[in-house]
C-alpha cells in the first residue's frame, strides 16, 4: 500500500465511524430520547443543592422569561406550544396551582415517566436541568393555568 492509499483507507474508516455516530444519534431521537437543551438561568437567585418543595420564584419576572424559553426548548414538542397540548401528553395548564401542583410537577420533571413495560414516555430532566431552570418552567406553566 502506498502512503496515499493508507490515508484514503483511514479517512474512509473515519467517515464510516462518523456515519454510525449520526445513525446512532437519529435512532436515539426516534425513541424520544432527545438531549435536553441547556437553559440560561443568569439573573435568578441561585437555590443551592437542596431540592425545594414549593416554587421559590412564584411571580418572578425573570423566572417567567427563563421558563418560557426553557419550556419551548424542552417540553413544547410533547406538551404543546404555549402549554396547549395537542393530545400526545397531558395539558399542563390544568396542573393544580400552588404546593400540590409544585410537588407533582417536580416529581415528573425530575424523574420523567415510563410505561409499565419500561418504555420512556417522558425523559427525566434531573442531572440535565438545574432546579433553577425547573422552577422557572413551573412559573411559566403556572402563569397559564386554567381551571
Ligand atoms: C417526549 C415527550 C415529553 C417531553 C419532552 C416532556 N414530557 Fe412531560 N409528559 C409526557 C407524557 C407522555 C406524560 C404523561 C405521563 C403519564 O401518563 O404518567 C407527561 C407528564 C408530565 C407531567 C404530569 C402531568 C399530569 O397531569 O399528571 C408534568 C408536570 C410534565 N409532564 C412536565 C413536563 C415538563 C416541564 C417538560 C419539559 C421540561 C416535559 N414534561 C417534557 C411527555 C413528555
């Protein structure tokens, strides 16, 4: 083999590997396993490592902004734009207001949801989104609450 042929063989191998990586990624997406999008939480009071049980940002303007963008990037594709569900996931406008709603919201956003057979129907966001982002999304969702 000439050096040139070796280089061609090598780059073909690299391209093959890249192809597999792309295939692998799109296969993951087909299973609803999309990587959560980072949410910029600058301007919010940091909450520390302890998980809060009720929303520390209720009515906070910056939390509303952060939550609106965080929701659109991470939740809208299932729960619907402007929190109006198209039917594939529950309509979060009807989630209870206040502490009871807060607790259920955090249970779901942190842990996600699986079907009985173990298939993921909602990804877990714990470890991807900080609680500052989660509570901001809660603030946004609650601002659109319907009875
Ligand atoms: C891949 C689709 C998908 C994504 C993305 C998703 N969810 Fe869900 N979510 C679901 C499904 C499906 C359920 C219903 C689970 C069940 O039946 O137990 C659910 C349930 C919930 C519930 C409980 C609602 C209820 O009435 O019991 C909350 C709260 C929730 N999701 C919040 C969120 C938030 C916030 C985000 C974004 C950070 C998000 N979800 C992203 C699919 C999704």
